[in-house]
């Protein structure tokens, strides 16, 4: 079923994008390469979104609902589909943010490039397409599975902010604790599958900023195929640039976090999908406990394998993370 949904999405996307390219490139219209690319992008977007949604459905249907272990004890942190989607998004993001910055800077400096400008736009649309596909896949998958492990559950925000304040560098943690009235002399709460920093700060910020840049980008892309009011377009453009600047800062913060030597095992797990049992035991004790509980099976009283206390959403197999 899942391969069928993926294959149908792929075929429709190829037909749709191919049709848009054929139509826009036919000599019937005297469009320059920049406008042609823009029209191809705008007309391809419904197919890219549809392909992303069908891929998300396919992923949800193929999820396995147990935590996987390797013979050496290593625990599956991310499903292969999750890791692949993370890198599709990262590639699209890097292409889109580089080309977006070039467009912005040559506009501000009133400069010209040593090569035709439409190449910058063309690459920008390719990067944006990858991001739109990845976002549609991710949102569909999470809505269907109800997997909210990257966010604090209801009633858990204060505990997460306390954990976050402990994980931040001390001066910054003190500021967060001071503003929110948290007592840092209390023991830090144990860490689950994802750190408090990831759940209470990193992931929510990604969602807000990526949501903003994608929605404003879609509005900008539709301007030649739909009547978008000038004022809406002006705001969309301003917010698109603002989101780009904030995302550049968030990306640097993400690299600071994931490239820290103490987290190299997590970086490897984003490629290999596994992380050693020892690392999980030491750095993610609450997750380790829930994996062990799951392996022991449901307790006699019916209290079973809840991944973490008071958490919503299913425990999707293979630790299929972000
Ligand atoms: C190209 C450079 C990047 C590298 C090396 C990288 C690496 C990683 C790693 C190692 C993790 C796993 C952390 C863990 O296991 O707890 C992760 C998580 C994540 N990454 Fe990336 N990533 C990159 C780019 C991006 C981009 C461009 C985005 C979004 C636009 C992104 C969004 C996320 C999200 C949402 C998570 C989940 C947890 C969190 O928010 O920290 N990553 N990344």
C-alpha cells in the first residue's frame, strides 16, 4: 500500500511538472527565462504538495510500532525515512537560503552578477520545491500518526523550560530561569528521547520560521497565476526576507548544537539511524528507561510501555524522530 501511494504521487508529480515545463517552454509565449521558471514553479507546486502528502501517507502506513535493537544493543533513533527527509529538507534549505541571500544582496547593493540572474531563481525554486515536498511529507506523517514527541505534551511546558534552563549555557539558563521564575537548585529533570532544548526551543522555532517562509514563498510564487493583492504581496515579501534572516540565525544555532563533539553520536545517528545503548543510557536516561519498559512488556496492572510520562501520541517504531 505504502509503495503504491508513493509511486502514484511520483508519477503524478512527474506528469504535472513535465506538463508545466512543456507548456511554459513552448514558443507560444514570449516569456523571458525568469518568468518561464516562475510559471513552471507555480504550476508545479500543487503536484509537489500532492507528492509530499502521498509520501507522508506512505510513511505513516509503513511505520513499525516497536523500538528496534541491533545485536550489539544499539537503539534505532530515527527511521531511515525520517533521516532521508531530514537531509532532503537540509539540502533544499541550503540551496534556497544561499540563492535567496544572493537575490536579496544584489537587490540591496544594486549589483549585477557575472552570469544570468535566472540561474539564481532557478536554483531557488529547486531548493524551495525540496523544502515544500519535505514539509508536506512531515506534516502529513505527523498528523496521521499523532506523533508529537518533538514537542512538550500538555501540562509539561514548565518541566521542559526547567530542563531547557539547565541545558543552556549557565548565564543564559539563569536568564530563562529568572524570567520564568524557575528554581535551578532543583535536580534537572531526566532527558527523554529528545533534549529539553530540542523540544521546548529548537523544534517549535523551526516550525514557526519554516511555516512562515513556506507560506509567504507560496504567496509570492502564485502572483503570476492568481490575483494576489499588492498589499498582501508586499507583506509576503517583507516577511519572507525576515524569515530568511531568522532562519539563517537558527541554522547557525542548529549547527552549534548538533556539531558539538558530545553529540557526534547523534549526528552519526542522523545518517546511520542507530545510536549506542551506552550513549542513550548516559545522555537520554528517560528514553532508555522507556525502551527497557517496552521490552519488558506490559506490567501486570496494565501500565505498559508509555514512552515518557504523561506523553501524547503513539510511540512510533524505530524511534522515528524528527
Ligand atoms: C546541513 C546541516 C545540518 C546538520 C548537520 C543537521 C544535523 C542534525 C542532527 C544530527 C539532528 C539530530 C539531533 C538529535 O538526534 O537529537 C538534527 C535534528 C533536526 N534537524 Fe538538522 N541538521 C542540518 C540541517 C537542518 C536544517 C536545514 C533543518 C531545517 C530547516 C533541520 C531541522 C532539524 C530538526 C527540526 C531536527 C529535530 C530536532 C531539533 O529541532 O533540534 N536540520 N539535525
